[in-house]
């Protein structure tokens, strides 16, 4: 692959395009094959969305397919008849977090059935201006704490279906009287007010594990100076460092009139500031995509955009297209680690054969082991196999076997040892072990979570 083609593919990997009508154009299919991150579906695309998304994935299985499906007044899937779900303002008025989670889970199920894997929702803006022309009923309300509660519930509900949520519009679009589709709004408020009023819902979204956040085309002089938030490094640093968001950061559509620059220049400024995925709006054709990609590649070549920043953005965007493994996520949260699990990357993995219960049957379990032992084995034989490496010993119900307990003690006296309990834990702790891990189960997800903690294969 040439340098030029490599830069082109990286640049394409940060772009979310669109196209008119319910049929996939050949030009978009070619761009997807070249590395285009994905597309946003609008009402004109929604005739048979499941068929269309299947065609997209036939070109490239890991394509991002996004939609502004908020419920209430903003719907793409139900554009002909209106959304069957009340929007955020109604959910906030009820103020029942379980209801909000349930509505967003149903909305997510609809998106998943249509083959859409990125829901551009929920709106996390606190609507503190009655005359706000663009947020209004898209917001859960005017109280930051209420909006934060329901934003977290919405994220949890939507992502429970495997669809990635995207909280928007950071750092807050609720205190404006200008529509950013038409001009650049200004939120003239001190940073301390933003922290109390506008930012709590986004902090709640991050705490809920939101996979993406969209920036706003608004100017906040106290934070962004003369620039829109989309181009402000301070905005991205706030989100990354203070709020510890590890997912993707999206821009709003780059051809909106709030931005005075060309889409290509806007793309470079956004990426350089910290954006990962560049949204192009509904009116997109191949020449527009190519001009944006060419500008990104040129900026990378001439130093305006560091290559490392482009690579980071493309990697985060690619990760957003991956369906999360909910089983592994649950196993990671269940894992308990006592002591220090460092230093076991090249350890000998030893599984203790302790029998099985009738209900467990002959199902594979445990870490992938090089050696399987019983209480009759000696510490000398295990250490001979280890050949100087540390030892990770895993088993189920280890506390019930006095011979195994004695063997662990003998091993730990002579070599660094980590013990992984994969059965029901007890109050017993292995004497001398450097680390003790409790997985609360012996299935593959539990084993992988333990292996990650120990940095073993």
C-alpha cells in the first residue's frame, strides 16, 4: 500500500457520509470498500432499512450505520407515521428512570432490527431557554439533575440492545436562542455555571458507559474563545481528561451554517482538536467526501494534522462499529482482584482438577492451561515444568481440598504464585500467593476476564 493510499484509507475511516434514497449508490459502495467509516440514514433512505443495511454490510461487515432516532419529534424509522415513543420532554415530565430506560431499550431494539448500530441519541442538553429553536422537547428538561438521571437511563436502555448510544450536544446546546443549522449560537456563561448547569448530564452519560458523544456547533467564550466547540481543543480535553470519556467523539454535521469554514477545513480543524468521527449531513455526494478526505490527507502530509492523531481517530471510530461483548463486560465487572496481578504475563498456567458437579457436566472451563494437576502432584513437579516462570493456578472450590491448599503454600514459598478461584468463594485465602482472583464462575467470559487482569494469553 502506498503512503497516499494509506492516508486516504485512514482519512476515510473518520468520515460518516450519507446518500439520498432507499438504494445504495455505487459510489458510496466503492467508498465503503476503500475504508469509509459508515453512513447516516435519513428519512429518504428508510423504505426497507433492514435490506439496505444488509447491502451495506455485504460491502463491508464492520460498517457504521447511524440514525437520528430520538423518539418524539425526531424519528427516521417512523418518518411516515411518527414515532411510537414519546420524546425526552415527556419522559422527563414523568420522571421515572425505569420508564426512560424501557423506552430507549424498545427504541434500540427497533434500530437493531433495522441493522443500525449507532443511535444518535439521547439529547443530553439541559433546555434552560424557553425559546430555544432547536432543542426544546428533545431535552429531558430544565433541571440538570433530572436531565442527568434520564440521560444515564437512556444510555443504559439503548446500549442494552447492542446499539451504541451517542449523547449530544457537548458542552451543551440548551441555553441558546439560535439554531446552529443556520448560524453559530453563543452560550455566554462562565465555566462554573457550565459545570453546574450544562455538563452534569454528559458526566452521567460517561458514567453510564456511553460509547460516543457528539459535540455542538456552539461558541462558549469562557471555554472555546472565539471558536465553535467543534474546533476547540479545550472542549475535547475537558471530555477526555476531566470526564474520562474513552469512547468516540463525533462532530455534528460539518456543512451546517454555524461553521464558516469549508467542510474539508472543518474536518481538519475538528480532527486536530480531538474529534474522531466527522459527520457529513444529508446532502452528501462523492465529490464532497473526496474533497474532505483530500484535505485531511494533505493536512497530515504538511503537518497541520499529526499522523498519530489521525490514526487514533480512525481506531476509535473502528472500535465504535464493534458490537460490545456483554458477557465479557459482565465478567469483567464481576471479577475481584486481591494483591498484585502484575508479573504473570509469561506464567505457567496450571489447572487444578477438582471434579465436577452433575449440573456442570463436561463443559470446558477455566484458563487455557499448560498443566493439569491434582492434590497428589508435588510442588517440585509443577516448578520443574514452570522452569523458572511464575505460576498461575486456577480451580473451582479450592478451599475444600486440604492437599491443594498445602500445594499452593509450597509453591508460593518458592515462586511467585497467583491463584484464580473460579467456583463459589469462601473466606479462605491462599497463604503466600502474590495475587488472588475471584471470578464467580468458570465459563469462557470469566476466564478471559481473569486472563486480562493477569495479562496472560
